C-alpha cells in the first residue's frame, strides 16, 4: 500500500497504553508520518477547530474510542457535526472499542459520519483495509 500524501491520523482515547500501541502500529506500518494523540475528546475538538484557519485541511483519519469519561465518542460526534464542511469533509472517522456492545454497534452504524467500527486493540490488516477503503481514489 502506498502512503497517502500528508495523511494525518488523530487518535482519541482515554487509555494511554492503547494510544501508544496504536501510534507504534501506525508508525511501523508507515500509514502516516503525522500521528496526533489526545486522551481527552474536548482537546481533540479544540485542535480540529484551530484547523479552520489552515488554507487546506490535510486528509485526516480520526480513530475515536467510544467509551471515555467526560466526553464519549458519540458526544464527540455530536459536537463535531456542527463543524464547518471545510473540516468535516477532510476527516474520516473510525470508531474503536474494546467491547463491541450491540447498542454501540447499532449507534455507530446509524451515524453517517462514521466510516467503520474497529475492535481494540487495532489489527494491522483491519486498519490497512479501512485506510485503503477510505482513500481508494489516492492509492
């Protein structure tokens, strides 16, 4: 798989071990040179809103944990939905969860902003397949 030019990955997960594992996986597989990690969904939203001043938003995959304190993945989606098209059109959201609860699966599949739901910890094959599906026009 060729890498997508200037693709960035944003990881949002309250579990620092999962963040570290996923950063390493993305780095070792050369999926992206830019990996930004947030243990707090609000901080990720602040970062994304700061992107509005950029002349061009880089293609972005957001790996979003469902179960988090303060703001869970679904609350993040609700807040992100109000963001300008300029940002939303470049962001591809993949939900991740260690417990694939039926309610979470249903809510995830019902949300048009979510590309896919992956189980944690991420598997190389599933992540690469998901990136390939999202960016099939680039690869």
